[in-house]
């Protein structure tokens, strides 16, 4: 009906017409054709017929549909797609690129792709990339980019050369996937793994330290109690020495006791040893507190 409407309108207006439509051959094969015609009239103005031609454009139509499907797939892709000329200037970006970068299409067309990247344009990354794609190879790697708002991003990018019929590189196609969140998650995972390893180490160290800490503390308290008892001995020895001197006996022995007492500075020991023992107990208690903290770190959830 649409075809006949176009033809009827051309006849009434005495104009040529053009049509593209699908038909079925005698064998049932579907074909696309392009038709051009012009009405021809008798001298009295009545329609004599229509002259023109019909061309089979099935292959061209299929190729056009394929290009349209490809263009639609690229435009609707969730990954950024950028087409550049042979010098690296942007010729096309898809909607995902606009969404990811914040740049509208008209803001980037004609610009060098490298303006988006945080890495220096003359750095080793771009040198490696350009060296590969200029030889016709596909380059794949992770690059740091920055959005229009200044947000840093990490992208997994592949850049592929496009050749013409003679094999010359005429374009480059870059596809990029935003992996910023994945990189952050990997970083958090590595940190968690480190903490887990430290936790296991802390649990093992705490277990190993706990036992010697306990008997060191017990021994120090034993020294504290024993020293108090030992102080009774020099006091009794002093009284015995005074009595022997008063009686005028055991002169050599009493002199020896006085010499030893002076050499060991008994008064100094009586004052400083209790302080040293108290400090040792305090230090040992601090170690015990650290051990408890390490156990809590190794087994979170405890008080």
C-alpha cells in the first residue's frame, strides 16, 4: 500500500519517485531492492506507463544493517569506547565514555586522548603503549585517568589498531573498563590479609611469651619475699659481732664481718633492692598486659 501511495502521488504530481522495499522472489527468497521511476504520459496527458529500473541492494542493505547493529552495540556498551585517528586524536566516543568521564562528546572530539590520563604523556607507559600499537599490536594495561570533576580513576584499557584495505593503520580503537572499585577492594583485601597474618603471629607470640612471663613474675615475687627474710641475717650478725667485740673474743672474725659488710654496702642494698624488685614486677606486669592485648587482637570479639 505504501509503495502504491508513493507511485500514485508521483503520477499526480508528474514527478519521479524513489523507493526501497523488500520483496520475495519466485523461489521465496527475500530481497531488498531500490527502485527509481518516472511516469510517462500520452500527448493527451493520460498515463502511458512508468519507466525506471529496480536494483537488487540486498547485500548493501545487509551490510548497512550490520553496521547499524555494530554502531548500536558500541553506543550501548557499558565499557568506554574511543576511536582515534592515526595520530591519537579523538574522533568518536560512546555514551559510556561520557558517563564515566563527565565529558560531553563535543568537549573531547579532536583532542589528544592522553589529556585524560594522570600519567605523564611522555612517560614510559605511553611510550610502551605507542610502541606496541604503532607496530600493529594490541596493547592492554591499567592506566590512571581523571574525570572532568577531578576524580581519579583506574581503568583496564585495550588499544587496537584499525587498518585500511592496503594494510595501513588509519585508526585506533580503545576500550576501557573502570576498575577503580575493584582496585580499592583489592587494596582493602590485602590490608585485611596482612592484619589476619599479624593476628595469627600475635596469637602465637602471645602464647609463647605468656608462660615465661608468668614464671618470671613468680620468681620476682619470690625474690621480694626472700629479700625481706634475708635482711634479718645481717641484723642478727651485727648484734653477734657487737657482743664478740665487747667480750674481746673472735677479733679476726668480727673484723672480717665488718669488712664484708662495708664492701657490699649493705645500707645501699637494703634501700635499692626493693625498688629494683618493684620495678621488675611493674615491667613484668606491663608485658602481661601486652600479651593480653595481642590475644584480643588475634581473637577479636573478646572483652
